[in-house]
């Protein structure tokens, strides 16, 4: 049986290790940090598509913090679109821990404090952060699930051209509607993307922005605008943040019989919202499936999620160029009674269904397509 080394015990590496160990592979799971799920660098918002993953029925309860019932999209003008759709707010530390525990239960060997450094032939070099020395371990097959800066991708020459957003988030106290996740659009505080308020309950929310530069400056503008509209002010309890890659469809993600990349290490992130958890977990399922069927991993995941990620990337190109007036116009068109049922029926994991159904009902949406060129 070949030795498989999974590098990175985030949710994607943990899930991949659990699936491969369940198939009977000899798996070692190596994580540079001494504790799983820390530091938190994520909002932990998941669409209902999480239910489609091949997980035991009650798994969600182990890490669920809140279920929101509505998405509120707020245009730069202040106009609000309400979409009835459930989203899960999770505890990211418990979430990562859930997958790693499953991997260990299925027989994977977990090595904490072990940072991958380089590879030569079938030997991997690590820095043991516990003992402060270099160690070497053999591996026939490497799974790079080591996040946006992937040392695995760099060492195997697959890093390529990557573009990043910088996210900054505060866990804050105040008065919040626990049933609604809010996304605020406007170039003042979130050029090209949106700022978010994700409630844990009626007193605590995760508030953040993701931008290409100066995230803290944009965050401060956003917080001020939120506070200006409130009687009781929002107070920050903790800061979090991290980098998020933009999907690059040209990146190679597989060296046959030797290496695969997945999750943020493979830029498998929705370029419109920068959500990468569900697509990364689906890629882990694709790896297990492709090994079982002796098929190409790259072809398997591209068939499963490649088209959707590509569509998000095209939408990102448009979002990058929208002025506030155009955002207002877009939101006015998307907020029409004839479009809302489409937004409520399909979630953002399947952008093709939203795009094509909306265009059929409202051809004026085509006016934004010129931004692609
Ligand atoms: C502010 C912010 C908010 C976000 N909000 C959301 C959201 O609401 N929903 C969503 O779907 N996505 C969100 N994302 C994106 C999401 O966090 C990532 O897509 C997701 O974490 C990817 O999982 P992963 O397992 O591929 O990588 P990671 O979670 O980055 O895990 C990689 C693991 O590898 C380890 N590692 C790194 N290098 C090495 C090495 N050399 N050796 C050993 N171990 C190593 C790391 O310590 C880490 O544990 C957000 C990101 C940010 C920054």
C-alpha cells in the first residue's frame, strides 16, 4: 500500500485524510500548528449545499453556531434585497477538529507541529516545531492541502500566478438580527467585493471586509458607516484575518501518481464571494473517487466544480469594474419580483443556474457583460 502524506490539517486536508484512510490507505496528516483550527482565519459561513457532502447525517451539530434564514444584499444606495435561503454559521475550530478526528478514527496518523519544507525523490523534509529540528519522512503520494501560500505547490513547481484578497474580520458585540446574513456592496468600503455581517446570535456577529489592499482602512470605513446608523454601537472583541486566493483555472493541480493540490492550495475558491470551504471539501471527495476508479483527479474535480468556479471568475471580472451606480442598477434589476424566486431556488454554489435563469427573465442584465472584455 503506498504511503500518502496529506500536508495541512485544515478542513480540506482533514477530510481528504479521513476519506483516504477509510479506503485503507496508509495516511499521515501533517499540520504545522500545534493545535487544530487555530488561529481562526474565516467567517465560517456555508450555503445549504453543505448538506450534499457525503457526511454522516448529524455531523453539522458538532460545529453549528447558527442557522440564518435570510440573505440581505444591501446596495450602495441602501436599497435592500431579501432572499429567503438558509445558511450555516459554523465554529471553524470545531469544524476543522471534526474532520481531523474523523481522519484519526479512520486510521490516519496525525503529526502536529510538523511543517512541510521540501521534497526530494520520495522523501519529504519537515521542520518539527515541537523539537525545533528537521525530520525526514517517506511518502509515495503527496496531497497538498496547505492553504493559500501552499509550500507544497511552491516546492513542486505548481504555484504559478496567484492573485490574493486580504480579509479582515472582527468578532463584535452589539444588536444583531440572528436570522439574517448581510452583504453590503459599495466601493467606499469594499471595492470589487462586499462587506459582511454574519450573526452568531442576537448579540455577537462576525463583521468583515475582503479587498486587494489596505483591508484595515476599508474595515474602519465600513464599521463607521454601520455605527452611524445605530443607537447602540458595535464593540470589537477580537480580530481575525487572512489571505484568500482567487481561482486560477490554468493552475496544474496534479502530477500523476505523485501529487495533488486541493482547497486553497489549488485556488478552489468562489471568486465572487471568496468562499472556499465547500468547493475544497468537494475536491477532497473527488480525490477519493478518482483514486478508487484510477482516474485523473484533475479531470474529476474539474467535472464536478470547475465550470462553477470558472463562472464565478467571470463574474469577478465584472464585479471588479462596477461603479456604485452600476451596483445600484444591478441590484435594482436583481431585486425584481420576477428574479427573487430564482435567487431563492438556487444558491451561489451553482452560479450558472442563477445567471441563465435571470438572463432569460431580465435581458437588461446583459448590459454588464462588456466589463468582461
Ligand atoms: C477572513 C476570511 C473569511 C472567510 N470566510 C469564509 C466563509 O465564510 N466561507 C467559506 O467557505 N470560506 C471562507 N473563507 C475561505 C476559507 O477560509 C478557505 O477557503 C478554507 O479555509 C480552505 O480550507 P483549506 O483546508 O484548503 O486551507 P486552510 O484552512 O488554510 O488550511 C490549511 C492548513 O495547512 C496548514 N499548513 C500551511 N502550511 C503548512 C506547511 N508547510 N506544513 C504543514 N501544514 C501547513 C495550515 O496551518 C492550515 O491548518 C474565508 C477566508 C478568510 C481569510
